[in-house]
C-alpha cells in the first residue's frame, strides 16, 4: 500500500470502479495494481492513466506481449523498481 490516500477496491464506485475493473482485466490480476490505485482520488487522471496503459503498453507496440513484458521486467530490474 502506498502512503498516498487511495480508494479501496471494495469501496470503489462509478468511474473509479470502472477504471479498476478495466485495469484488472488488462493486467489479468485479481487486485488493482498499486500504481493504478494512487490515481483513485482523481477519477479523471485515473481514467487517463488506465487508457494510456491500454493503448501504449503490452500489445500496443507490435513487438508482442511476451517481448514487451521481457523489456519491462529488464528495465524494472535495472532501475530496482518493484513494479
């Protein structure tokens, strides 16, 4: 959990709930990733962030999901990023 206040998945409604559902479907995870939740107090930014991720990452480049995941994982490792 981040130190930034966020809307819990169980309490999300409206645009936040829709964005959470889209994020979970896109990532294939059963929970909303923390990097998405930090935008939950600003539904306009949350919607833009989820839309950007859907359009530009993991399938948007033409490299294929596997290659994109490998690149993202490698860069995250080099930067010591837990995401």
